[in-house]
């Protein structure tokens, strides 16, 4: 039984890497390289190592990577959170409208128009925690080939749009403050050339994080709490520095 499960995961990974849809998505090597490069930059957080997960439009995990030397160099819990963020951005973005996980924060609060959304589409724990630990975060991470599910409503998840504007999936990043997570995800998406966003709810017409909460109220209804001044400044400049 264990052999058959392992064989299935390997076969699934091969099929996803060779499918037409997967061709528009980054390989494990490209994801890890982009993540490692961006994490080394100033992102307004604590400067911690990060996890990143990519899923396709059907919600199937295609790659999982970390930026440290070993899997324990990042918060272990952030691996599944990164997958949740990817699933959320994919699940609630459309060909003509991108919503980042950061954009959903205000709407899911008590009294918000999407209150309860964070409890829908639960993580599939059999996908999240299956397989040997020594394969976590490498090319054959046990999540690859599975539908992870999950909803996360703070910064770090972004939909992925190919050069022709096709919505091909999403990326989730986790391991630092939620504000730094968003900045890192945005930069990684830009480095992978999957940031051809058609439109969004931010003031710049994209899916950038919105910092407009005053006394607990978001002026736009799409606001996210600020984490640190540095992270806010970096985020506000992202449409210019990484358009």
C-alpha cells in the first residue's frame, strides 16, 4: 500500500510537470531560485526564511520550496499556510479580477460581507501531512499532485497570470510577517513573469495589499492591518518597483 502511494505521487508529479497547464507554471528549481533571491532582499519583515507553494488552476499543488538550507530553517507550520494562501488566491480570483489573500482580510471579519469564508474549503490533511518528512520542500514534496484546499485571509497569496493574461494558478508564501509575506510573494511572482494581472480592488487597479484601516474600519472594504512602516512603504511602491 505504501509503495503504491509513493508511486502515485511520483507519477502525478511527472504528469503535472508535462501537462500544458504546468508549462505556464514555474518548475521547482525556478520557484526555489526566485524565492531565495527575493528573501535576501529587504522586504519589511524579520528577514526570516520562507516557504512557497504553487498550485494550478484546478487547485493541484505543482511545486513546494523553501529558501533556507534545511527544511527546519523555516517555520514548519508555514509550509501548509503557504499552500492555503495559494489555494485561496486561486479560488477567489477570476480571469478578469485578481484578489490577493490580503484583500480578503476585512471582508471576513465579523459583520463583513464575506464573514465565514475562512472556514470554507478546509485543508485536506491527508494531502498536507502525507509522505516522508525528508521529502518536504524538495522537488517531490508529498503535497505535489494533491488538491490541498484551505482558505487564508492575510498577506502572502497571489493569483498567477501568464503573459497572455491567462489565469494559470496561484502562489502562496509564508514564514515572516503577513505584510512581508505579501511583498515577497509579489516580487517572486514578478521574477517568474506571472504577474500580468488584469485588474483588482487596490487603488492601483491590481491585487496589491491595501492599507486603509483606521480605528478598525477599512475605507475601501479591502484593507489589511499594517505590520511595520518599512513593509508598508515597500508594498505601496510595488506597482512601480515591480510592475
